[in-house]
């Protein structure tokens, strides 16, 4: 069974640009989560999508947004990039609402903002 | 929000030694997971353990939910065990959001 996949592996952008990160969950999982791991800040929850809807959001500005597609894959968009957005972005999936269950993580996308 | 503290922050062991990593949390939880982050950043699931005890090979974990702590035991450590170990919890009132501890960085030497 394939795990959570993310693309691209690495992404280099300049300040002010937009970045788009993609995630495909484990087959059968309907929930997708996004986390940011920035140097010195640890792992922080960004967004949770389930059945196409945004269910919860962490303490991040509105320029961090995303969506979930009918096949349950997800996109994270970061607009007006700032230097401090440089981080490892991790996507996770789980069975979805109504299930308190294990979150399985993908390999991450490393975003560098120059 | 819920607070998650891990100790020790750093640990150096010789190969073959045993270790215990601790995770304290400040509120009741629906979910507690232990992860190992490899040098490439991938989070590897070790245990889903909101309560009770589980074992998987040389690793075992115990969560005492009523006392709000969890322990990860590593026995007969190997150099491949090196990396950062994270505890993450889902608070009973926070809809599937995992809150991570700051991690324990483990280095196993020959």
C-alpha cells in the first residue's frame, strides 16, 4: 500500500512569489493535514481538510491557504512568500472525522525562500 | 492550548544501551503518537498509544493518561536509532490537530 506522497521534494522561490505544494493521502483516507517545521519553531499545525472542507486552522496568516480535491488529494498555497516561510512542510493523512486515529506523514516538501 | 514537554532534550548513548524518553502533557488527550524523524525529515510512526502499553521489537511505549505522561523505551540501541523522537498529542477538545513536543535528539555512538 502506497504511503502519503508529496511533491515537489524541494522548492526554491523568491520573496513575494507564490508556492504550491501537493499531497496525496493514503488510499481510503479522507482527512489531510498540513504542518510546518521551521528552524527553531518546531512542528506546528497549519490546516486540516476532510471531505473537501477546511475543518481546522492553526495560527497562520490568511496567505496560507489550501484546498482538498474530490479524490482527497490536497494543495497548500502560500502567497506573498516571506523569508520566514522557509521550512519543511509535512502532509499527513488519516481515516477522517469520526475516527480518532493515527496520522501518517509524507516525506515533506522543503521550501526555501530567497 | 495543550502543552507538551519532552525530556531529555538531548541524549547520547553507546550502542547497546537502553534509554527512556518522557512526554508530559497538560490536558486530557484523544490521541498520542510517537514518531522518529530521520535525517531527511520524514516522520516515521512508532506508536499510536493514547493509553496502555505497546511493544514493537526493541521499542515499547506506555501512556498513563490519568497522570498525563507517556514513556518511550528503546532497548539495545543501535546507530540507526539516532535522530529526533517526537511525541504528539491530540487534545480532547481540538478536532484532530496534533500538538508536537520539542523532541528528544538521540545520538547512538559505536
